C-alpha cells in the first residue's frame, strides 16, 4: 500500500503537471482571436464537467477500499493545488492591510469615537431599542421563511426526533458579509433553535460532527477582515463523506427515520457567484445520495440569499419537505424550529424565480468579467436582455408553452406553501381613469391558523414590433392578518392605471398605455392565477409628464444604449444575447463621450463667501428650498469650509460650528446598524431578501422604525440603507442585501422601510443608485450598457417608488458608470431624474471613494453632495487645483452641495 509520504509526492507531481498543462492551454486561448476565446473556454468547461461525471460514475462502481483510495487522492490533490494560492492571497491581503492601516491611520481611527464624537450603544435607551429590535427581527424571520415542499404532510413534524447532517448545519449563514452583514456572535444556532421548539436532535450524531476538525462555525460578520477573508476564500462545499461510516449511519437510523440536511451559499460584498456554485457539488450529491438512501423522511433547509438550483428536490423520493430560510438573521433558527414543530405556520413567499438552471436566463449570458482592450483598467457589461429579467423573461418566453415553462422553472416568483388552505373570492373590482382596485375575500378553510399573501398582476396588450412588454407584471400585494380556521378577511389592493403603461423610448419618449384589453389577475404566484378581471382602454393614453412633479419626460439615457441588439419577444431566437461577436473595444463615440465630461470654466461673477449675515442653520428650518434666505446663509461659508464638508464625509461629516452645522455620524447597513471598522453593539436583522419574502409592509415599516430607534439611542443620524438594486441574475454577490428581482416589490418594501426609519427623524440613504447588479468589477467603475426602457422600468423604478411613496431624504450613488458617465457625477441621473422628475429634496453621497473614476469635479458640478472618502487628502489637493482653474464653477458647485445637505439636515432630523 502506498504510504502517505509517497502519495503526497505523487500528487505533488500531478499538481505540477496539471498547472503546466493549464498554463499552456491558457496561452493557446489567449492566442486565439478574441471572438473565439469565449467558445474555447466554454468547450473546456463542458469537457471538464463531462470528465467529472465520468469519474463519479467510475467511483460508484468501485469496491469500497478502491473508492476510499480515490477520494483520498482527490482530497489531497485539492489541498496541494489550493495551498500556494491561499498563501499568495493571504500574503497580498496582509500587505494591503498593513498599507491601508499605515495610510489611513489619520482618517479611520475607532469609529465608535469619530473626531471626538463618542458613540455609546450600551445605555438604557440602547438596551431598550435593541430589545424592541429583537422582537421585530424575530417576527421577520417568522414570516420570511418559505415552505417549498411538503409531500405527504411531513410537516409539521409529528415525530419530534431528527438527525441533522451536513457541515453547513454547523455554519449557518445568518447574514451576508460586508456592509450588509451583522453581528452573529449571539445568534441562535440550528440545534438550539430546534431544541427550543421541542425537537430532539441526535446528540450522538451531533457530538460526532462537532468532533470533526474541519467543522466551521463562523456565522456572518460585518467587519472589514471578514470581507477580505470571504473574498479570499469562499468555501461553501461539503467535505467528502468518508466520515459517515457505517456505524454512524446505523446509529442515526436507529435514532429516527427523519433527517435534516442544510445547504447554503455565502454572499459577500465585492464578490459574485458562478452558476456552478449555485448548484450541487459532487460532495453535496454524495451526501444526499447517502442520506436519502438511508432515511425515509428527509427535510432540506436552503440557507442562501441567492436563488440556488434546487432540482434535486424532485430527484430524491426521500426528500419530503424543503424550506428556504434565506439569510434569516440571528433568530432565524428559532423561527425554523417553530415552523418545523408547527408552532408557526409558514407564510413567506419567494421574491425570485427559481429556475432549474440558474444560468438559463438571458441576463446570465452577460454577467461577469468583460474588460475593454482599449481603456486601461476599465470593464463593461451589456444588459442585452432589456426588460426581460427574472419572471419577466420566463413568463413571457414560455407564454403558451406550459411544458417548456415547467422544464425551465421549478418555483415561480411569489410561490410559497402553507400548513393550511385558503379560499379566495373576488368581491369587488373597479377601474376608472386613474385607479384600478380589487377586493379579495380570503377565508381559511383549513384546520390551522395562518397568514396568506394575495398577489395582483396585470397583463397589457402587446403588438409585435411595438413597445416591449412582459406577459405579466406585479401590480400590488397584501398580506392578511393571522386567520383562524373558518375566519375571513377582505383585502383591497389598488394601484394607478398609469402603472400598467410602458416606456416608449423609440416614439413618444414617454409612458404609453396602449389601447386594448387589459387583464388584472389575482394569483398565489406569478404562475398560479386564481381569478382574472378584464377591461378595455378604448384609446391610447400617453403620459408625457411625471405624475408627481409634472416635469416633461424625455429620453435621458440614450448614450447608455451602446448600440446593442436588445432581446425582443417578437424574435426570441434572433435577438437572444450571444457573445460570439462581442466587441471588447470601446467605440470612438464612447471614448469621446467619456473625455468630454469635464465642466467648462464658469466666467460669471464669483459668488460671495465668508459673509457675516448672522444666520444659523436652525433659523432655516421649515423654509422652502428656494427661499432667498438660503442664499444669504450659504454666503457665510468660506471656500475651505465648503471644500472640507464636501470631501471629508466618510461615516461622519465635518461640523461648521460657527454656523450651527453639526457633525453627524452615518453608518451601514441594510441588516441593521453596524460599522465596518469597529465593534458596535447593535441588533442584527434578517437580510433584505428575507424581509421582502414576508410580503408584509407593516412589518417592514416596523423594522425601519426599530433601526431608527437604535440610531436615536446610539447618536447615529444617517443610515446607509436600504440596498435597492435588483436580482438581475442569481449570481449577484449582494443579492442577500437587495430585495428582489421585481422592481415594484423592491420599491414598495423599501418605501415602507424608509418611512419607518424616517419616523424616528434620521437620514436614510437608498443605495446603490443605480445599475449595481453585480460585484465583479463594480469597484473599478464598470461601464453598464442598457436601454432607456429597461433603465426606467426596472432599475430606476424601486428608487422612484421610494422617493415618491417613502419620501426618502438621502441617496448613495453607485460605483457604476451608466454608459460612460459615472453615477456619482451624472447630471441626467442625479439632477434631471432624481430631483427634477421625481421631486427628491434630500442629499446624495457617493459610495466609498476607491478610485480616480469617482471624480470629485464631476460630483460637485452634477448633484453629488458628499464624498464618502475615508482618505480625503487627494481630493483636498484636487479641489485646490480645480479652484485655481475655475473658482466660480467650483464655488457654485460646492454651495449647491452644501445647500442640499443642510436642507435635509435641518428639516429631516431632530437635531434642531
């Protein structure tokens, strides 16, 4: 038998040979014409997958000893293969940390004591706020968990004894990592959650698992180290199942015929997923094979913020039940235990489409790493799919093809089961020139109390070759109260008739409600329609002005179209995204447009600075934005004061005490108040994807209110949240931090959260405005190419709803370039749409300043009021140079930035 030393030597030689082979193959691919490289890589990937499948088949037919030897070899191969990369990564991380600490020491400090402004969260007020937050967080996870499968009524459990398998069960993802993470140090783990609900876990099996040296029990975190660690190592796989010996399985089978398996995926800021990472790995398959072969009743827990591939739930007859818990916050396992035990009836609904193939949507074709070959360091992404994202694609593409739909989609948007049954009856329907309203009576006809979600959709008439339209769109929703068996409740869902219109970018440059028949559909999901009401629009209606401000609409983002071919339902095959002819060369139009953005020198009179007008900020509270006293107030600032407030606004602003402008603290993040750089005792909440899965606006409002209460108690005035980008694909690394694939659901949930938080008089910054749907290359300012209709109907829509219904008072611009214009210096985005069209009166901050593309000159001239710069030295120097060139333009820009910030500060906080 080969010794361990001999095996290691042999495998090391194999690793060296494989590295040399891959290096040579990569050189071959690089030598190919650019258009052929993607195809070559794809062919290699297919060949690799086929080889894996062949190896798996071969292993299954081997004798036990031979099988063990092969698995031992493969495990050692992986370990040796990864070791140099890990060392390099961690060495680089260490260097970056050392450099960062040395460079940033004057600016970062301890964020619980920002510039002498100490934050103390451990006070009676803080304790009370956290206790309130705990109750809210628990309710959210109670209502956000989705029951996906319940064959033979396995749940709720009647046999209170279970076996828990999988390493993932010992590494529950309570949240993501990064600014959207939270403190999981006091989280209730899976076993405590089950035990608290009266479910007995196999203690022998538990002790066996905990004795395994590779078991990781990290949870989630919001610290800077955790972000870097997650970027360096995204280990989410199960180990090989050698550890599950015959004795272990025999003891478990004797204990109970019920088994629980947890699968999960990590979400983290600055990193995305591959499609492969969202499916079952070989080790996970082996685990399911083993457990499902030995247990009659298997329950799967999906602990992931991304829509994973769950086709295996259909493939194993032993899998009787499955629940999606998302990333449920510190008390999610308590909720899970209560649901399994029947103490809580699950009422969550999915906020994304779960396709059998996570990469089957057209958006997935263009997701990832695409670099220009003529713009150094710059990447791009093409949104060729247009409006056909998520269910908008699947429901439209397979309209009239039910077999095709069922082969593509496993769980539709809005899906979720209950332990009881509900009967629906439409009791009222009205439609006039402005509003559509429908009344639905929901009756619990089962034997268990529960809550139900009523979803209302619409279908608009489509003309081939006309404005692109999804076959169905969400129009509104409502969640019932807890209904006892036999109890009824009437819910009323109303929405503007205008919401059924589509943006015509090729003709009217306005929203258009085409003449024809419209269907209003009441559904349990987007694909399970219970009732339909129709009405006729006799003549086309053009909405040429904004419904709130009356501002005339027009195309503002034509430059971001990129000249791409966009997907059309009139020709699926001919317009489906295809990278075979993808160009990596930026056109001359793009190069010229990017270079032409520098503002012209202003030759008008220099505005007044440093005046003594005796006006304090508090004197302006309640005055109209355009009141002349604002200008007299702004005349009092010196140019240095204007510069410093603008450039030095990372997590706290600079005070101008002589004018009554206080310093304020602004902190992350969407799952609760936290600091990336220090310890802060605060409540962690379920992530936004779980929050949206409650479909409960009242509960969402209470979360916003609870966070506002904590902010008040801790001395925090600004909150960098909520995250409002869409789940364009399942691969998005921060999908856990955003609400949904649907813009209306995202906007409605966000508006409720913002309203709750602002009821406590804090500043709320919706983010990341706009088009931040992937993490890959985002921090280098990726160019995103999309058409006007998709930008307005999908990606701007959640923000628009939050401005108009939530009256949000802050926004965070994104790293992204809309076409070739950086979001934080984009006048069409920040001035024309946000302020002029929608009527926004708050302030705008950048995301963390990470590169020269986040140009302070463009920001100050085009509507971005604060720079979130941890190290503002370069921008101070840059502004000095700009002022020497263009004192009038810089002064005017900085005055406007100060005006916007101070207007929000004095009117929307309780500091005055």
